[in-house]
């Protein structure tokens, strides 16, 4: 009995020392930054960490937020769910006020349960798994990137609302990327109820000829084709459509929105629609952040840098608007207060997805992609 | 029953089949003479397409157009591919002529992988836009929904090649020498046939066919990269085996059967299972006729 009390006492003292060590703890705002900083997925996590450090250095130099300095608590989850739960527990026990992260969807999901119990808000720059927001399971989860199915939803709504499609054909290349896009589009069109999916087919990538599938397209009388896949197959199908004089609107994902497609499809590309990420490179804040990064690190910023930077700005803005770090007040601020970021002016919807972030529809006009307004 | 749809599909199937057949002819000819499956055939096809691509680019820049470009590009592709075929045989197959049959087979796979990676490294791994070398004929306009001009040319070239090869092997001196070499290499040598030259000629002819196929098919699909030879080669090889490998009309029949089966399967059931129809048919036919549709059963001497 005595012995165990003694052990407890020591343990408590030990933890107390650990927690207390960053001295002026009460006077700072603590922000956790979680993501892969080592291992093979580190290139996806490090840019967010660097973005967070840049934002914090700038804000602290200007006197902090609400008169308090910001302190970063950077933890490495290597994108592994089991490590993510450990570092999430650590962040909770260190009583951070808000978390920027995690980066991979799997690790994010593992950590969210812990944050939810601790009433801690997390803003991910990169977790694109749709249910994270759309299931409603994690009211404390926000993200500054569009969900995986957003692109397909946009393609589907563009087909039915703008193009007034009635009979939609969906073709995919059977791969994860292409079939994923095709599947989400199919669901979106079927639940939308404005058009019918008359054909849903996989094709063999790299095959010499797609005549059969193109003939089928005509015999089904489809007026719009949604294609999930990459540009080589898209070009072959478009060339056959033109040769066989089939008039049909063609919508593809960002896998065809590039110079490769324009080069290979040539004149067949004219009029083709493609969804693609919104162009953020011309936003003033984005230019500023990139210039500062290049001055500091002498290279271009890596993947999710923009989103990480935006997540940090959104978090700081919410703390400023809420006047503190209370969970409910922060949530309200994130959902109601718009903020200029590196990915555009954003605020979050009721489920935690950033409004104003994501994809646009582009159309090939005179050999170049132009945004469809 | 929608007969127009069926007719459209049959047309597509015949075109696809003759594309397979055009490549399969080269496979089957080399096999017919020296019993070697030349896996690098698909790569020679790819190299033919690349040479035509480069020559077309140069000619178009210097202001030529139309038929001149097509003929010159095809000629350059044919010469280049013939040189490749000749060299390939010298380096990869001749030293193994008396080795067990498995060795040249492995050497052929090696040559295939080598050539694919070679082109990928010295050219590019990206897809390149192949120009449309055959412009649309006016008289094809009314039936363009069934058959395009390129399709028509592919059909004609496949038929002509098939007939020419048969004539070559059956009625010419070279053909006679080829058949003699195929039957008994030592005996052919004893009766004064230069076996090495005959085999070289076989490879040159096979490579020429591959290059012609490369130019025509690339002009139809509109794009090339270093891996096109592999997929095309695999299907053409299947067609050759289906028709009875070593048999020249068999390659065309095999190609047509394969093309029509794939197209009908894709048109009436699902294109996702196109390859399942193709290879399922192969299994079925080989179970019933192990030497292929037109292949002759080889009697093994015991």
C-alpha cells in the first residue's frame, strides 16, 4: 500500500515537472502541429510544419494574438494511426488549445476520437477522406482542403444544372483514381434525380481501340459523358467520338486537366470540360507566403504548404474572434468569421468543410483551359 | 434486336481484329520458320512508330505534307526497324541457336524489356501526340460512322500483307529456303542453303511488318509511348496462338476472332471484362484445338 502510494507520488511529480517545464505556460496560446515529419510520407507533413512556424514567427513578432504569444507543439505521427493516437494523447495532456493536423486521413481519423473526448478542435490541411466531415461524427474536425468526392459532385452538378444533361454515361479506367471519381459522380447524379445514368463502364487502360464502348455510348443515346481516368485514354475516346461524329459533352477530372492532354488530344480537346483545383497561385497572400518561403528555404514550398498556412491563419483568426480558446466559442468563430488565406477567403460550413475551397470547372478554348464562370 | 448496333459492333470488331492481325503476322512468320516466339516484336513495332513520329516531325517542319510524309515516314520506319530486327537476331538469338528452346525465349523477353527501357530513357516515358498521317477520304464520308479512312487502309494492308506473305513462302526461292530451314536446319545447310541468311531475312521481313503496323496503328490511335509495344504485342501474340502459331492465314483469322469477340463482349455485356472475353476464348479454343484454329497438329517422333 505504502509503496504504491509512493510510486504514484513520484509519478505525479515527474509528470508535473514535464508539464511545467515550458515555463510561462499560462500566458501562451499552445497550438499543436501533427503530421508525418519522418518516414517516407514526411514530404507531405513537413511543408505544413514549416508553414505553421512561419505564421507563428510573424504573428509573435507583431505581439501575438490577444496579447499572448503563440507556442507551437510539434509532434510526429509518421502517418501511422497507432502513433497518431499516442501523439494526440500527448497533445491533450499538454493541454494545447487547438491542433493543426493531422495530415493523412487514416492518422487523422485515429486521432479525432481522442480530440473529440477532450473537446479539442483540429484543422487538417490535407485529410481528404469524405466521411471525416460528412458523417457528422467529428464536430471538432475542420479542413482547408476539399474532400475526395467534391470534384465528382462538382462534375455531376455541372452536368445536370449547367449542361442540362438528361442521359449521362460514365466511363472509367478501373483504377483507384478514375473509378473513385466515376463512383462518386454516379452516386451524385442518382441522388440528384435530375438525370439518369444510362451507362456505367470500365475500360482497359492502354488498349488499342475503344470503338465498342463508343458505339455503346451512341446506342444508349447519352448526351453527356463523365470520364474517370487519365489523359491518354481520354484522348483516344475523344478522337473516336469525333471520327464517328458523335456529339456529346465530355467532362473529365483533374487527371486530364494539363498540358499533356492538350498536346495529345490536339483539336479533339476543344470544348472538353475538366474539373480542377481552383487556381490560388495569384492570390496576394499566397504570393507573399511563397516569396517568404523561398527567401528562407531557397526552394519551392512542398505539398499542402498552402493548406497548412491557411489552416494556421484560420485557427489564429478564430482565436482572435472568439477572444480566447474556449471550445464552443472557437467552433462558432470558425463557422462564422471569414478570413483571407493562402487558398482564398474561407470560412467553414456546419460540417467542417471550408467554403470557397476546392474545385472549378474548366473548358478547353482555343487550345487552353479556361475557367467556366 | 438492334441490327444497326450489331453491324456497328461487327465493323469495329473487324477493324480491331485486323489491327491485331497486322502485328500477329510478324509473330507468326518468325515462329513458323525458326520456332521462336520473338517477344521483342512488339518493341520493334513501337520503334517503328517512334521513327515515323520523328521523321514526320522533321518533314512537317520542312514544309512537306500529305502522302509524301506518310510514305517517307513509313519508309524510314521500315528501314530502321529492319536494321533493328537484323541486329536483334545477331545479338540475342543467333548465339543461342543450338541452346535448349527455353534460352532464346528468355533472351527474347530480355530483348523486349531492354528495348522498351532504352526508348524510355533516350526518348521519353511520356505519351507523344502522333499526327494523323492518313487524311479522311471524301468517298468514306457516308459510312464514316462504321469505318474511318484509316480503318479501311488497315484492312487493306492486312489483307495484302497476308496474301503477299503466303505467296512469298509458298512460291519464291527464298520461301522455299525458309521452309527447308524450318523442316531441318542441318539438311538445309547440306543442300546449299545459307541458313543464317534465311533466318536474317525472316527477321527483317518480320520487323518490316511490325514497322508498317506501328505507323498505321499509331496514326489511328493518335498517341505513342515506349510501352505501346507491350500491350499490342501481348494481344497480337494471343491472336497468333488462337489462329495456330506459324500459320499465316491463321494469324489473320485469330486476330479477327479475337477482335470480334472482344467488341461484341464489350458492346453487349461490359467493356470492363474485355480482356476476360479475349483470354477466356483463348483458353476455350486451345482446350478444344490445342494447335489453334488453323494450326496443324505436330507429330512428335518418339
